[in-house]
């Protein structure tokens, strides 16, 4: 074997080991950060109820299916006294606004829409919902929800609302 043939063998070994190392790093980052980002709320109690007079505060952003790994599978509504999570089967989980323990922005942004989270204490268990708000010039339901919770208890708000950082 000549020196150039040995060099090619080392180069191939380095490339293969680099690919394996990169794959392991990506898998580790995914396990620690992304896979646990969306919490499963398996212990919710659902009822079938009408949501005609409710104000919708969420929307589904599009990121080629990756948004399903980040945001909750529910649509979110509120009224004067309650927060509602409605699943794909149109079943409703109802929570008292007084049970909300935190409203905050996450570090994730999809299509210029910040992902927010609402933490709720129900049956001595914390439930976390993550969603993109549906605030627009014509639809201010999310801002109304934010202000209603802030008026009830300002310490629950962990991220300040701003038109520039929504």
C-alpha cells in the first residue's frame, strides 16, 4: 500500500465516524429538548358540550407537520369564567380561569407567531397547553383572555404582552 491509499482509508474512516457522531448529537438534542416539549395531557376529563358563545384564542400554524411535535392537539377558547380545550373529536375539557397558574411565551416561533403556554392546576396536577395565538387587527380574543387573567391575578403573567413581541 502506498501512502495515498492509507490516507484515503483514514479519510473514509473520519467521514464515517463524523456522520455517526453528528447523528448521535442530533438524537441527544432531540431527546432532551424537542421530544419533551409537548406534554401529553392524558388525564383530562372531556365532556361533549357546545362552544357557540366562546371566544377562540388559538390557531394552528403550518411547519410541514413539525408543529404537531410542539403545540397541543387542542383548540382553545375562553368565556367570562372558564378556559376550554377542545380536542379533535370536539370533546371539551373545561377549566376555571382561577385554576390557571401561568401564562407565558415560549422561545419557539412558527411563521412569525410566538408559541404561548398556559399552565393549569387541576386535581393537584399541572396541565400544560401550548398554542399559537390568533391575535390580529380584527380578532383580539387572545389579548382579551390575557387581560382577563392579568386582572384576576397579575402574578400569573410571566411574559408581558406587546404588539412587537407577540
